[in-house]
C-alpha cells in the first residue's frame, strides 16, 4: 500500500484471506504483542488489551476500509464493519500474529541507546525495531545539552542533604537513579542487583530515595506492600506477565528471606503456571527490585544480590533543615523529572565519551 492510498480489506467471508490482508497492513499501525497478548494505546497513552469487539472499530479509526462488494452503478466499495466473530478470529490467526510487532520494553520517556554503529542517541518516540521497544508518544521532553557539572549540581541540590552513611551509599543512590534509565546501554539488559534503601529510623528519607529512583522514568512510584509467601508468588507472576518496569517493596519488616524475589535477581526468565489454568509458561523478566526498610535482617545471599544505600540519622529527622525539600509532589512534577532526565543524560553522555569504562 503506497503512502496516501486508502488501505482496503475485502470481507469475502474467508477468515484466512482477511487475516492475510490485515497482516500486510498491521505493521503500519500501533498494535503490538507483549508476552503473547495483543495491546494498543488509547488517547490517554494507556496500554489496553486488544479484543475482537475493540478491533472492529479501532481498525476503522486507523483509516482502513473494510468492504464486502462494489456498487454496480458507482463502482465504489460498499463499506461494512467486521462482525465480532470475524474480528476475534482474525486476531488469533497465525499469519496475522506473525505480522504484529513485538514489544520487549515500554517507555514513557526517551531513553539512551548505543546503536550497532557505535553511536549514542535517544530512542525515538514510537516503535524502535532494533531494541523492540515502544516509547509512548507525547511523553516528557528534557534538555539534552546539560554537561556533567550541571548534573552533579542537580544531584547535590536534591540529595546532598540526605544522611547517607558513607560515600558508597551515596554512589548506590546514583546507581538507583540510573537503573531504569540505562536498560538499552551495553549490559543494561542483563541481570541487575536489587537495591535496598535502608535506615536506622523512620523519617530518614529511605522511601523518598526509592520513589525518586522510580519516578524519574515512570512518572510515579508504583509502591507494593509486603505480603504472605503465597500472595507474593501471585504478585510476582502478575508482574512478570504484565512486564512491569520495576518492583518496589516499601517498608519491609524483619528478615529478607523471599526465595521468589531472589529468583528474580538471579534468572532472566521465570517459569510458572498461569493463574486459573494448567498452562506453564516461561517469560523474560529483567526489572530491578527496590526495597526499603529499617535495619532489615539480611543473610549472605542478600548482601551478594542487593546494593545497600544506608541512611543514618544521628538526631531527630524532624529537626533537619533542608533548603530544597524533596517530597512526593516534587518527584512527580514535570519540572523535577525533566531536570532529573537531563542530569542522567549528561552522566551517560560523559561515560560514553570516556569510552564506556566499566566500574570496579
């Protein structure tokens, strides 16, 4: 179909014919497959499941003309909508499913990527075939001209007053801020350590640190509560199926001993039985895990699998005087997130210009 021509599908009553024709057209439109499910994006930039009834109207809104025959007098096609049954049947046909583009990663802001040519750039809005990622159009823009000095000043402005126990904890904080941002850089898709934002008392700022690490890229902090082992297993399975970008467990108590969480950190693929059925599936999952808590009890495995950002408050947290106060409203604001993204981009660009050195 040439650009500018009206794409047409003849409804001749034969599903295989219609499926093959829709397969020719569908790469032009934003219908995608994620973990064997079909999705589209609505007017609010939200991902929605594609069903047969929805597909009937959605494909017409894309400008595709469905017709059954031509008018004998005018020679024009006689328009008609797909039936619910035909639309549902088309969506499950192998020839159609092979043509639907697959998404491995979904983003709300443009993330950096190093191309096969060796060039560093920001992902485009929309679908990127090389990374099989989709950056939802209409997201937050940010200044890509900051230098590393501006990036450091921004970090110091907002996190300099945090009572980090040592320089390593401060470095882990910066690593946490970068973790969701660098997934398309060399090594960014590999296994990630978890991050524990820990403190000696309530009110030290550990939850804000974890929320900030999420909100820069996601726009919010998807906080999850602690649960029983059975509830945790179901929760994790849901996270894997829906490809959540991060698992954030706030205010854990006592001992860190979840084998399910440990497995997420040590394996890039998860195998489980889908809820409500007997089907066993194996799905990829590489989202980082953020945890907060006060003096959590950790075994040797936890020390090996998690980076620790420890905040030590020597006095009363309420007595601390902070010029630039970080709170939930700030970290979810467009201005703060835009400046945060400019800062992270400056750090990445400087690292790239230095030859992408590896840390110790």
